[in-house]
C-alpha cells in the first residue's frame, strides 16, 4: 500500500541520535548552494537512517511543471530526468512517499522502499518530516542560487559577445584588404567556438574569389553553396552550419563552421551572433572591394550612431515620482557618443516612498568603448540593487565587477546617493567624482566630497559611506566635470563657485528650471566656445 505524507510540520518525539543526525544534516545542507550536493546528502541520510535499499528523489521542474527524477538508487530501469508521479511509486515497489515542501505546491517528492526492519515507526516518520522540512528550504535556496548564476552567465555571455563584435568591428574598420577581412572573420569565429573545420569562400562578380579553408574539400564547398542558395539566413547541412555573405540582395559568398567540440551544437543565439559577425564582415568586404575610403567612413558613422542610440536608451526616459521630492536630470554630449551616465534606480521594489539610488558617472574615454562600459555599469547596478545591498557593498562589488570585465585603462568616476523619499535620509559614496553640492534652505552650502577612488580602477577597494539628511527647501545638485571644466576661448573655467552661485540664485525654482538655468549659465559664460566635454546635471529638491 502506498503511504503519501506531507512534510509540512512534524509530530512525534525525536531521540538524541536522530536529533544529532538532523543537526549534522542542517549543517551540511546549509554549507552548500549546489543542488546536486544537497540531493546526494539527502539521499544518503534517508537511505542510511531508515535502512532502505531503493529510493527516488523527484523534483518539479517549475511551478506547475511535471515531476522528474533527480536522483535514484536501487532501481536500474529508472534514470535521472524521467517523468515521475506519485502513482508510479507503488508500481515500482516504493510504498512510502513524502512531499518535499508544501503539499499544495511541493518542490518535489521522496519515495522509498520497505525498510529492512519493516515499516516506519513514529520516530522515523518524525525524523523524515524534520529532515524534509530542512531540505525544502535548502533546495529552494539552491534553486534561487542556480537562477542567479544562470542569469549572470547569460549576462556575461552577452557582454562577451558584444565585446567580440566591437573588437571585430574595430579590426574591420582599419582593414581595407579583402584577404585581411576574411582572415579576421575566420579567426574570430573559429576561436569563438573552437571549431577545427571551417571555410570562407566568395564569388562576387568582377572580384577575385577569396577562399580560406581548413578541413574542407572543394566538393564540400560546392555542396554547401548549393544548399545555401540565395538564403539570407544560416543553413545547417549535416555537421556544418553555413552562413551567407550578402552584398545588397545577393549572396556573394559563404562561411562554413564545422562541429563544435563535444558535439555541443549551435543554439539559436549562436546562429544570431554568428550571422551578426558575418553581416559585419560582408559590409567590410564590400567596402574593401568598392569604396574603401568612403564606405569605411560611412560604416564607422553607422556604428557610432548605433552606439549613440544604445547609449540614449540607457538614460531614464523620465524621472520616477519620489515622495516629497522634485527631481530633474539632463545630459548634453560633446560628441555623437558621450561618456557621461546618470540614472535613478529603485533599491528593491519601486515605490515613491522607497529608497532609490541616484547616480551620476563619468566614463573614461568616449565612443563605443564608453558606451559599452556605460551599459556594463547599468547592468551591474540593476543586478546588485535587487538584493538590497548596503551602499558600501554595492560600491565595492560594482568596482570589482568592472575591474574584472574591463581593460586597465577603463574606469569611471561616480557618485552614488541612496535617497529615501519618505524621510529625506541620504547616504553617499563619491568615487573620485566632482563634489556634490547641497544647498540648505538656510543658504548654507555643504559639499559631498570624495570618499574613494574611481570605480573599476583597482580591485578590492573599500568606499567610505557618509550620511546626510535633506529637509524641506534643501536642494542637491550632482553633476559631471563638464560643468565645472566648461571653458571660454581663452581657457577660463566655469568652476565650482559659479555652479554654487547659479544654484543659490535659482533655489526658489522647480528642479527642471534650476537644471536649465545651469546650462544657460554655462552657455553664457563660454560665449560660443566649443563644448569639449559631456555635461550632466541632476537636481534634487526636497519639498514639503
């Protein structure tokens, strides 16, 4: 007879031996966030403590999903990954089944065979109840950890792909030789997936064919070309994936990649990435063949425009509504792709009364590399803020992640202010950035000075956190050095003092009007001199 029990709660008394075993299990379960380790320990404990020779642990794949075998012992015909239901247990000679977690929405199921000494007494049932209660929380934590790890891996992959694409674009932009384009493309693709067989072949009318092959015969190339036809999408034929090289509406060549190590195969995301790389190379080949200089400049402009569009999308479309707060921010770039960044991000779930992170940063360098670093900073902050970290931890982890994922000459000065709309309480970290200006309603001025080095410059750096509070009528201005370094034709700088004076003179205006007044004052001061650096201004005004 099948006995099904819910592991929520447990009754009965546990003897000293069982309590000691539970304490040991609790330590082992909490010592690892690896799901496989926890399941193996759970299986060993159940089988060893209850003296059973056959057991199955099945887990639900997702909410409402099917139950599948995670680990099995003593049942040679049953494999991990197979579907498993409560009704299957009795048929397999597993008379005792017990839910892991809440019976209404269980995480999984444990089914065991008949104990060697026959049946489960009250103490053994209580022990199993307690063990599965401990295991359910640990399994849930391990799954949440796995989700975070997978999300981080996906983010890392996307960043690596973007970096590879940008690196190849830089290489293509400086190459006007078709053979050089072909070499760079094949080195990038074969290196990306560690393929040992690959080929590139072009047949554009009026141009010398380019053929670069490794482990491919001429007959195979002809077969691949026939299979590709005029397709504008990748074609898989046998062990090969074939990408079209396009010129206008015509296919003028192909790139073929052989099997990956371990027969890993190519996912849809891999095909999209490969098509993007080949598409970039197709344009570069056209440039090299026809209008080397002119098309080179046009392609560069396209890439800059794309980077500028991506960068603009990183700025908030509008400022969030914060309790008792009037807030405005604006950025004016000196070039098509700038290096300044600002944002207002919720700490945890977004609400008007909740805490928000105010951020103004100045990325080292300009252009596509600055755009990539800006995207990296935003992605890092969003990922970390969901876990409600303290400001010092947020700054330190952001610093370490950026240092690990960027070249040594790439970093950012930044000021982070954790602002509570409900109370006006604030704390801040200033990583080598311009001093924030806090104008009190009384007219007194306080400066948010540097508390640490620029972000991403050195690893394992600690950032000092300072606190302050904003009361009714107080105004805070965060800005980039494009404000204070704005110069006249004879190199006179706008400076901090003028910024403070503009803020003081316009303190009675709304935040957006104060922000506009700063830009107007800068323009009037420089008297038409060219803007050489990005200008970013964020104004936060505390209201009743």
